[in-house]
């Protein structure tokens, strides 16, 4: 079962630096990614294409907010704090992690207002 896991995940689980539970969840995730799914409908593709333009349209000219949104998204995906992402990247010393988070919230708010103004229902 573990043979299909990425070699790093398997090695870390054997060394004991990674829990076996995490390795098994990773294996299930990989299998789920390779499971055949129904292709998206034309309507679903249309919604996705419209969604790709929301940040660019709503945050035009707000470069710090765009960066902040990207930094906080990266932190969430990695499961670390915004401060950790900032310390490791080119934005170290530019703004405090709290300020990056505040800018990201402003960016999300601008996008929400833009969607509401355009009458686009997300959920």
C-alpha cells in the first residue's frame, strides 16, 4: 500500500519523522487524484473562466493587496503562519505579518464587493 507513495513520504514514515497516519492519508489523496471523474460541464467551465478574472479585475492597481493575498494563500496551503512565509521569501522586512494579513483581508473584501456589485453568486 505504501509502495505507491512518494519516496520522500515513505522514507520519512519509516524513519519515524512523519506519522504513519499522515502517510496513509497522503496515499489516499494520491489515489483520489487518479480516480476517473466526470468531465466538467460547459457551464462549470464557464464559471471557472469567469472566476479566474475576479482578482485581476477587483484588485487592479492594488499591488500590495495582491501580494498579501498570495502570501496568505501560500501560508494556508503550507499550513504555516504568514510570518513564516514572509521570513523565507523576498518580502522579509517589507511589512509585518499582521499588516500582510490585514492587506489580504482588504483584498478579499474588495473581491467580495466586486462580485456582489456584478451580481455574481459564488455559492
